C-alpha cells in the first residue's frame, strides 16, 4: 500500500512538472489575427529631433569648394570604417537642451520637434543665399534603443537608419524567449523630460497602426515574464530536471516492487 501511494505521489509530481513547463500556442504566436485584414503601417512616420541628438549634416553643391566650410567631416582616403564612424560622432552637430544647433554662417537653428527632412529643407532654403543649388542631407548618428527582460540578447543597440519598428528591435535582441509575455510588451519613452509608458500586444495586429509600432531614439523595451515563469519563480527552467529525477525514482521503485 505504501509503495502504491508513493507511485501515485511521484506520478503527481511528474504531471505537475509537465504542466508548469507547458506553454500554449495562444501565448507564443505573434499577430494571431493574421487571416483578417491587417492594419496598414504608417509609412509616412519619421523620427523627430530631440535634445542630445547628434546630427550629421552634409552639404553638397556643384562647386564643393564653396560648400566645404559647411561640412564638418571629410573622411581621409586611408581611414577604416571604425575610424570614420568615430570621427563622424565627434564632428556631428549636437542638439542643445534648448533644441538648437549652431551651424556655420547661419548661427543658431531651431531643430527640436522637426523631422530630418524638415531640417534638410530648412537648411537648404537658408543656404541658397550663399550657395548655388545646395543639397543638404541630415541623418541621426546616435539612434539607440534598449531591450531588456525575457529576450535572448538583452542590451542597448545602435541603429544606423532613421527609423526602426518594434518587431525589428526585438529581432536585434534575438526575439523573445519562450517565457516572454507577448501580449504586454512595455515601451518607456521620454517625451521632453516626461517618461511615458506604452503597452503593446504582439498577439494582435492592432499595434501596427499605433504610436508604438516605430521606436523613437532612446526608447526602452521591456519584455516581462509570462504568468507561468513569474509564479514558478524559476521552477519552469528546471522542470525537465525534476521530471527526469522523478522518472528515475519511479523506475527504481518499479524494479524493487517486481523483485519483491
């Protein structure tokens, strides 16, 4: 009788471990309404400039001799890629706390709240007084975002383009782990000194048409553990070990019972 009770106890332990380690399809599949009409992403979205952004501004014209004074950075022929990037960071235009940059000949230019294209058009218009048909390119040099929590490669990432979606950012971080809570992703965003939090449900396509679809510079993405991971306090990670031990014990008991 004691052995029978012990068998039942071990079987219960095995089943409990298996139940803790199970994750349903509904918890892990992204955009589960994929068969419906998906929202159209906002292709017109552009990053707006904030204080502490670092801008690379390149001015070109038919006569580059006259445009040279407006370009802070000209890479040497023998410089490698790392040297060029480092030099660009040093020679970029830092947006001051009041939202302005100091540009040669033009003085203080207010850029905060403007898109890169708007700054390009503004500088092109102003430089037209000094240059013949100038062309101005503006890029953001220090676009960074941070991903922490239940992802495979948490960390802070540099991004060289002018915009990145939440899905792309999670891809940089190696995707969510199996324990990541996909229906409650948190984004912490700085809005002129005020921290705001956005919640995103990746299991629904609704986020594609939301303000959280594209990240802004210095956004922090937090992936929280799902209920099973949080409640188990790490038990799920070792469930396989518990199952193996329980199975071994059960096998030993069966052998002992047969011999008796």
